[in-house]
C-alpha cells in the first residue's frame, strides 16, 4: 500500500514539475524575437551571425545565445543579413600562442621583475584576447529560457565565451590528458559561470551518519570544465530544484518586460 502511495505521489509531483516547466519556459522563436529587438535598439543591427543554447546540469535549456554582426563592419560588409560569417582563428592568435603569453605573464609576476615588463606582457595578452573575441565585429546577447528571470541575462561585444575560448580549453585539456567532447554541451550555472560538460557522470552514495539509518541516497555527479580557466570540477546534479519551486509557489510573478515581449510576439504571429 505504501509503495502504491509513493508511486502516485511521485507521478503527481512529476506532472506538476512538467506543467511548471512548460508554463514558464521560453521558446526559441520568442527568445530570437527579443534578441532581435535588443540588437536593433542598442546596436542598429539584425544581422545574425550564429545562435547557440546553454543548458543546466539536468540537461534542460537554460538560455539562448545570439551573436550579431555589428554595422559599419568592413570585413563583413558584403555578407547578406542571414548569411553566416566565417570566423577563423589566425596564426597570430592561435591557442598555443595565447597560452604561452599567459604563462609568460604568470612567470613574470612570480619572479617579481620590473613593473614595466609585467605591464607590457599584460597588454600583449589583452591585445591577443581582443583579437580572438573580435569585439569590434560582433555583439552577443544571452536570453533567458525561463520567464522566472528578466529576458536579457547578458549582453557584450565580441563572440560568445565558449566560441572564442574553445581552442584554448581544448589545448589546456590536452595538456591535462583529457579530451573535450566534440559536441560538448555548454552548462550555464550563471552568466559568469560557464562550463563544458565532459559527459563523465558518476553515481556517488552518500551514507547517513546515523548508524541505525538505512537511508543511503545515490547522487549523480557530472564533470565540468570551466570555460574561464579550464579547471575541472565534479558537481552534484540537483534533481529537486523544480520540485521545490512547485511546492513553494503555484503562481510565479512574470517580469513586466517578458509580458510585453510575449504579448507583442503573439500578436505578431496572429497577423
């Protein structure tokens, strides 16, 4: 009887979670509409270069990423509005070169040499990163995939971090004896915390401190490689995030800006 009750409660909870997720999730079309408006209002462009998706640790979509070509861009002037722009890493900004310059800066700081040398090395590294990001050529807009947060999570000049740093992370992973999956998902814990998922999931059993308790729970962990510095860490996948939200509130207050965008988008579709 207890087993049947547990199954029914679990099914009800999962159904509630699915309703919550679908009701407050943002479809890609709406996200693209918001990004187009922001790109046009702030940067006078709708010339899309690329789009991508960020996920959470449960594999659910966390955000949509749109990169646009800036206007008055002589290198891409002849390209059509929806034509993808080919981006190549030139030999001057090859990953190995960047990592060598970064190591040089670290060494100079440790050796406590003259400040002039440190400043010069730092400026050289900064210039290389600027070339890799191509800040004068692109602007990136990160749109939330949930109505729980405001539409724009981040907006900055240049290519997305996971694009321009991918070569660096691969080179660093090779040095560590690791291989970055060719189709590695980008995991976003926050706009400033981006990771490549390494597809290395492990089940860890956490035992209760009570000697009489048999409530040992298996937790699933995932290996993440930081897009910021290439470090690898294991994180426990939070399975009950959505469940707790369903229990806390039955109705979420959607930000006003989302309401406006959604209304305009839906009316636009009807027309």
